[in-house]
C-alpha cells in the first residue's frame, strides 16, 4: 500500500489533484485509529495527515482554539486542560472499543467521526462546537468555511457538513473549535438495581427536572460482570447502575445533587460520588469500557443505536432477550451501545427491522472485516435523503476520490 505523508495544505492539494488525474481513490487518515469503522475500502493509496499536527492559535480568553487536523487529541486536551478548559461535547476515545493505540487519535478524526460523549444531551455534539475549517475538496481546491469567532454569520455554514462525514467530502487541514470552562466540581448520583424500563423513567425524570443534569446513563448488571476500573469499584452483586451527573461550582453542584436525590427517592436511595471519582465513571461510560476490545466480548459486534429516549428501555430489554447480547444506555436512553454475540451478519437484519419500528438508526462501530463487507455499516437512508446526500457528495467530490465506499456498499458514496 502506498502512503503519502503530507506536510502542509499545498501538498494535500497536490495529492488530491494527482489522485483525480490518475482516477485513484484516496483513503484519508491521521494515525488510522478509526480505520476499523465503516465499509472496508478497496484502495491502495493512503493520504496521511499526521505531520499536520500544530496548534496554530489558542486564545483561552476568547474560548477558541485553532489546530491542524493531524494533531493528537490527547495533546490538545492536555493543553486546554492546563487552562481549566474542555471540549464540552466530550469526544469519545475509541481506543478501548476498537483496540487501537490510546493516544493516537487526531483532531481531524474526532471531527470526521463526530462521536460525542454523555454531555451531548446538554451541550450538543462535535458539529455544534466546530466554528471553522480549512479543507481541500475533491476538486483539489482549498477552501475555508466558518470563521474564528463564536458568533459568525457570514456565508453558508459548510463546516458543519464536515463533522460526521467520515472524510468523504473533503480533507480537513485545520479546524477552529469552541472550548468551554471546565466545571469546578461534579457530583454523580448512583441508583442501584433498577431494571431498564424503570431506569429509563428515572433518567427521564432527572433530565426533566430543574437541576441541570449533564449526564444520564444506565448500565445493566449483566454488562458489568467483567468490567474493570471505575465501574468495577462501585459495582456489586451484578446490580445495575443508573448514573446521573451534575456539574458546576461546588456549592451549586452539591445543592442540586441533594435536591435531585430527594426528588428521585421513589427509585431508591442514591449514593453520591464526587469530583475525580465521578469523572472516572463518566470516562468509562463515554468510552464504552464494558465492551472493550481486550475483554471477553472482544469478538462481539458493537452497535451504536440512536432512538427516541422514551423507547430506549423497552427496546434494549427486547434486544437483549432476543439476541443474548448486552447493552448500555446513554443520553437518558436516547443512545444505546449494544454488544451482540457473533453472527454472520452481525445481527444487522433483525436489529435494523426493530430500529425502524421506533424511528431510530443504528451504526455498526466494531465488527470483523467480513461482517462489515457483508452488511450496511451505517443506517441505509430513505431514497429522498440518500439522493440529497449524493448531491452534497458530488458538490464536494464529483469524482468520488475521497474515502470512496466508506459510508455505503453502493458505488456512489
């Protein structure tokens, strides 16, 4: 396989133009940590952006950072953490789930994947914090979208299209992101032993309360049997855990936690976990630690299912019963991570039939190459939406040079 390591945006332009001239599709990577996600791509040409790794501007007082696409996420997080700031959307570290090196995910991959953690329910996703981007289109032309201010109203907000596009629209070379102050403290309430439907009700009540909950997750006892780390420290006797997070200045977080505990007393007496111990719990939820690639479910396909929160508990229970798999609920039940026993199609047909009935969608995040080649990894779109997506793709990359075939088994995208 031929790998071209580019050093600047001009070299990206040159590489894309050469690929167009030779009708050679390109696989776009930083360090390649998210390569296991998506349809397998048939190309022997790789465009690697890892050398574009500089922080070009950081203005803590303005709450913005501009960074090249190949910069390691871990380094950028360390930098903004030193100024008591954060990415509010809690980017997922997929290394545990995919079995890739922990510190090698890049900013470009983070935006291209668009995967957000538990705080999305309050703060939105990656695209909501992407202010601007420099990129090279499938025409081999550089363009700039958005800007470097939080309130920007000039032109079309094209940079939002790049978030979650998995590198199929353009090659990002630099992005500007909004950062936020890191909360002074956090508190997590832990309810134990609730079944999935009851936990769904408890999370819904908490999120509908005036106490500004920033995370709501439920982990059935069966999903905790073999986990380690922070979750293992508070798990006991295969009891399910329902976690509710509150953040802010210490006095406020403590007061709201006590008020919410009182409001939820019909669901049981909640334990209270504070600050760093609480943060460790939410990192484990964010990174789907119970389904780690190094654990006993390493060979199980893992699905990311987005559904109406009110349907989450019943959907998850039925899925576990029918498949023999395990689930974890995030976003108050609106996001379900499901690890299912090995099957020739990764349970795609049965799962998608059930997901369609509740108006949700499912993406296969981890599976073997054979399974990924045989099923639609990302949710098939209705014909009208698919046609719109194809027009957008062609407006950025008419020759289908960039990450050809990653999003669909069809020839077009």
